[in-house]
């Protein structure tokens, strides 16, 4: 099985290493794009739309339309004001720089107009052009050309096709034309092409036979002809052709396609929205085969599975939203999408990969405290965050609220940074039940959010108790008389003495329970699994003993104002949260599934690795070849390589190289 | 289990060199060998566009015409553009070659750069030195 897996891995290795190191030829070919074939009627007119990358030089440069001939391409019309004789008044050219295209309109078509043309930018024949073939026919019907899409590298493409209500129930598909046929991208049975998993989101819902598909992270290989249709390609149904071209404007990529997260630490995602519409709902979701599972949105919704783990921040200045996800686990790997309700073009996706490593921020992740006691939440940071802004904030559904250094609500709470020990401390002088929840310790630099660490603070009722395992510490002096008791008196107590007494008795039991979770660093669920049944048994024994003792006291008719009896009630077991914590741990274990395919994808392995295939061997030799060939070129004289022009590899040198392998 | 062939086994041509300064592109792809059609060998395509009407100094139109063009594979194949490398969860920019600081003599204009020159302009008997754009389309501010 492992052998097969290994072979499977090797099959992908050469393609992976080559594509990650070098750009495909599509990256440097002409980025002027237009229709391949245009159909016109005799005496009719035709409009050709040609796209170009909207760089400054392209927007200001000359645009031309020329007809190919034996001697080159003769200009018919250009934006410099030139119109060839014979075409006066028939042809016009208009540039739309903001729309990234220019359009040529030819009227009064004759048969002589048939032929190959070029629409281009700059100077004729320099290569920044696109070949268009014009067909003039008598008609009356003219075939429809393909729909043109001009998308920026790493951005999002949205296509929508509709075929009428007759096709509402028929299988729909989108496939890409390759040499070997039409390769499936996605179809209405939710089957995805292997290259498109995670970055394609279809929406086949609709009774009118129309559907739309969103593809993010458009790469160079995504340029080409696509076919969307209803039925089966080449066999039945209707279809429509789409011509897609990917261009690059600047060297700076739009957004990182892959983000790496260290297990246990946090990652920050950036979602870009061009003109930010404040009214629209924006949300962030995880890609699944049957849709995108919503995690958080800007109206305060947070998926229960992600409570305390995720927050969304709005940066209206640069039209972005920042999403922070912490407490990373292996199951978090996958594709995450930033979505808007409208504006399908604003949707983008990022792949998250989890790697092993050491989180930067460290501290106790689970803290329990008694109501009214003093609590310190500590967070240690490494030297790399020394110059960063550090903060503590309290997490809630709408975000993480910064804990300011002087909070009137809670006297005595302050955030201190101990420079010697590189720790940030959030202190509560007297913690209240409302302080329970998730707290994040984070770093920030230049307004950009960095790593965060989440801590869960559990506040239990009762007086400040010692954390020892002393279960029989019944005589406990009360320190806070005003702590409310949330434990209802047990049913078997008659004439309830005073609820106060119950709360003090709770303290004794609570201390026992608290001690179990006093060392959360011994996190592994196994330990908790062993301790919890033992703890339960002990508690039952203590309950029985205390009830027995109480009954004895009752019978002896003691009236005491100053004496304190602890009483153990059954409701203790319900409200102890340690069990729920350990239950979560159990559930976590059984839910953890490996995301198929991720483990097999090797991160750009060097071609010098021991790959068996011939191809890998060759490409690793390429570097050696290059050095040798450089030697050969320079030694065999400049004359050979001089006025080359458009020559393919000459026969001389390559055979020399081959002979040396 | 063997899910299939690498998707890019069909003629995927990759760019090795795209030098805009000297106008050279080198691409490579696998082709069936002439001797043994079952075998695939690596074919490298070198495309050099020699600007025959270029000046020795492209920023000075008064310099003489360039008659010598030198193309060195080692220099062309140097990868001086920084690439992104992932180390321990963080992305860094790294340069792949050493000796990248040497100035390159260009034979032709880079489309994205603005080239200007000053020339003596006689106006009303006075000679002024005026700056002129050699590549006007590239010299717009926006």
C-alpha cells in the first residue's frame, strides 16, 4: 500500500517541481487578447474587442488594427489618427483604457475583407498583438463567437450560463478544452476536476436552467477555451464556448494563494474588497464539496465550532477585512473563502496548510478561578515580537474587545508588560462571573495583526478556596459575603438554613474539582480521562459522608451563627465544567480525520531528490547542462549565435549537449 | 489507486530566461527524441531579437550605432529577481544568485521604464539643454 502511495507521489513529483520553479510559456506570451474568430455579414458590420493589461505604458500607447500580408502587417487604422486609404469612413478604433480594452468597428464588409488581422498595442510586428480571423458570409445566420474573459492573475473568474427552463433538470457542466478532450472542471453532480478542488464554487440551484461558477486563484494554466453546457459534452444538449485569458499587471501578487499555519498557533487572512460596500454582508467560510460552510460574518455570527477561535476585523482604509484563526489543528487545513452576498467578483480563496512548529506566544490556555479571587493571565512572547504592540482582548461574537489599561468596570485590572521576562499579564483583582470567557493575547505591528493566543477563563462561584485536595476542609471562613450562590439547595435539606452555607460547602467540593484541572499543561486527554472517573467516585463518597454528618448535626440541634457547615449538593456535578472540557477532547479525537490528498502533495521537492522517473532525472541535469552549454556557446565562437532572429534551437549545440549526458 | 498521469505531460513549455534588457527568451520543453521516438528529451528554445538600429548607449541617441552584441548564457540565466520562500511558516524574499549588483548593458528599451535624454536646443540664439523622452508612452505619471 505504501509502495503504491509512493509511486503515486512520484507521479506528481516532476510536474510539481517544474511548475513551481518556472513559469509556463503563457506567462510571457502576448497579453493582448481578443476573439479568435469573428463572423460578419456581407455589407454588415463587425466589432472586435481587444483587451490589454492596464499598465501605464499600455494605456498611453498606440493601439492599431492591421491586416496581415506577405510583407508583414499593414495598418488599417490606429489611435494615432491614421486611417489607411480605402478604409476612410468605414473603420474606426476607440480606446477604453479604464475598461482595459479597445474596440475596432468595421462597416460595409465585403468579401475582400476576409482574412487575418491583428489588433495590437505599440508598434506593428513587435509581438504585442492578437490574431483575429475575419469571416464574411452571406448569412442570414452568423455563428456566435466565444464569450471573452480577461482576468488578472490570482483573481476570481465568474462565469454564468443559461440555457432556458427546458434544461432545468438536466446535468450541467463546465469543462476545459485540452488536447485530449474536454476536461471536467465541475458539474452539477458536484464532481470536481482534480486541479479545481477547493477553488471552485458552483451554484447550480435555480429553476430557470441557469447556473454560475466562481473560480478563484486563476493561474497561468487556466487560460484557454472552456465549454459550459447542459447535457454531455459532444453528445447531447446545448453548450456555450468561453475564451479565458489570464494576464499579469504587476509583479506583486494580489493575495497569497497559500498560507502556512503552525499547529497550535494562529494565522491571519486578508480579504480584499474593492469599493467596500458597507451595507453588504461579508462572510468567511470553509470550502466543502457541497458548498461553503460559514464560519464567521460581519453581523456577529460565529459558528459554534469556532467559538473563541476566530475574529473578523474591518479595515476600511485599505478596503480589507482581516480574519484571525487561532488554536490551529491539523483538521483546519483546507480552502477558505472570503465571500460577499453580492458582487461575485470580490470572492477570493486561500489555501491553509498546517505545519508543525513552535507557536510564538505561550501561556496557560485554560485558567480557572474562584469568584472574587485575583487572577493573572500570562502570555510570554519571544524576542521577535519585542518591538511589536502587544495586547489582551476579550473575545465575543462581534470581535475581540481590547482590554484597556484602566477599566472602570473592574477596578484593579491592568495590563502590564514585564520587559525582563517578556510576558504580558492581564490581571483581575477580583474576578466576577461575567469575566468568564475567551481572552486573546496578541501582537500587532503597523496596524497589521500578527499572532494570537487564546485563553479560556473559567470562573467558579464560591469563596477564595485553596487548591489543595483537602476535601474535608469544611470549616471555611467566608471572605466575600456577597457572592451569589448559583447552586439550588438540595432537596433533602429541610428548612434550609441559609443558602450561604450551601455556597461555602460548594467551595470544599469545588476545590477538589478545581485541583484536577489545575495543571492544564498536562493537557493530554488520556490523563483527564483517567482522573475524571476517579474524581467522580471520590465526590460521591464525600457527598455521602457529608450528608451523613449534616444529618447528625441537624439532629443535635445546633444553632450557630458563626459556625459553618459545608454541605454537598447533587447539583455540583451538573455545573462542573471540567467534564465538558474533557468531553470536547474526546469528541475532538474521534472527529479528527485526515484530509485526503494533502499529505501526498509534496511541497516543492528539489529535483535532485531520488526520483526514479526519467523526466525528473533530466530536469535535474538541466542545471548541469546549462553550465556546460554556456561553456560550449562561448567557446564555439560568437559567430554562431550572432544574428539569430526567431531561430529555434539550432542543430549544432544541442546535439553536443546530448552527447555529454 | 494510481490515479493517473501528471496533468502536464503534454507539451508544457517552461520559461527559463525572460530578459527584457537584452531581449532574450529561453524556453524548454520535452519532445520525443528523433533517434528513439519512445523517449523524451529536453529541447531548449532560445529566441534572441537583435535590435540592429540600436545605439551603443540607448539613453543617448547621439552615440554611434551598436555593432557588437554579446549574449552570455551564464549572465542571462542568473536569477536575480527575489522569489518567495517559505521557511517555518513565514514567507521570505530571497535572491537566488550572487553577483547581481553588476550593471547590465541594455540593447533595447524596457517597456515599463522611462528613458530620457537632454539635448542642446537653440532657441532665439540661445542654447538650452532640454529634456526629451525617448519612450513617450512609458513616461506618463499615472
